[in-house]
C-alpha cells in the first residue's frame, strides 16, 4: 500500500588514488537510501544502509581494483526494506578502479640544480589500501610497471616547456646552468584509454644564481629608475631654491651697510 518512492538520479563515481565516493541526487525526504555494490565475480556488498546522505564512501568494498562494479542505490522506508518485495532502485554506470581512478599529485621531496644538471626526487601518492603490516600501499604498489611519471620543466620567465619520462622516483635532466628553471611532476598510465594523465604536482622553481632582474623583472627597475630620477631632480631644484634664497638674504643684509 506504500506509494512508489523516488529513485536516485545523476549517479557519479569520484575516485582519486583509489579512494572512491559514490554520489547522487536528490536529498531524501521521508525515505532513505541503501547502496549495494555488485561486482562481476564478487558477492554483493551493502554500504551506507538507511542513509539520509547523497554520497557514500565505497572504497573498502572495491579492493579488487581490476574488478568492474555497478552500484544499485535503493530507495527504502525508515522501517527497513521489508516494506517492499523489491524496493525501487537506480543503477550506476560501470566502474573499474584500475582503469578509472585519477592519479593524485606526486609530492616533490627534494630538488637541486648544480651546474647543467637539474635533479628532482618525488614520492608516489598513497592509497587507502594497506599491506598486512598496516602500512599504506602507494599507487606504484598497485600499478607497478603500468605507472610512469613525466617531468615538465622550463626556463624561469619563459613559456617553452620540455619534458622527460621515468619509471623511478627521480629525474635528472640537462639544463642551462646560467638560468633558473621551474617544473612540475605528473603521473601517467599510458595503457589507459581515458584518465591517462594524473594531477600535477605543485610548481617549484630553482633559485641558483637568480638575479634581482630575474626575480622582479625589468618593469620594477624602470619604476625604480623613474623614482630615482624624480628624487634627484627634486633635490637639485630644492638646492637651487635654497641657494637663491641665501643669496637674496645676504643681499638684503648688505643693503643698510651700502647706504651708510
């Protein structure tokens, strides 16, 4: 005798470094949602049972990252799911974590520019999954040889970029030793059709031999020069005015003497 409940719409998977959140609409009123995760070869698992939220962290039930999953979002009454033989539900698009999770930002640990060599050492992003000893797995532990990194680097104050690729944790590239360089690192999965490129690390710049001109640009020096010229000109004008006043005062003081 219960009326049909609304079902979820706009269901999306959001996943970075295998931390995966399922999101949907609308906000429920007078009913709740329960999420069921269905794998191709794994048992159905329920998450966020009787939730009034419109998102659910499903990371822990997607541990088989190469499995393809779908989510069913059930609309249920607060008294439970026994009100319906089969509660109304909506089905998500398919999701395969290994192919679709976004690679997060690598962390730059150290960088040096010595002579004509720029060295950059970085760290893999960590995932929510752990080894038996409790330490967190990195994306390299999961992707292994499928994972690559790219270094994009360019002369400071220039727009022309160069790049280098590695499967290790370190880049070493040849640069112009007289110039400073800026750079960032980005993870890649070349075998993917989509989401091949990960998030970019923060941009950092070397400061070896950086001159004030490199730091602030020619415009600042032009402004400083104009101000300096103005100050010098003002000082000269004031000196001339003061000198004329002194001469005029001296002339006035001599006038009575000349009259005697």
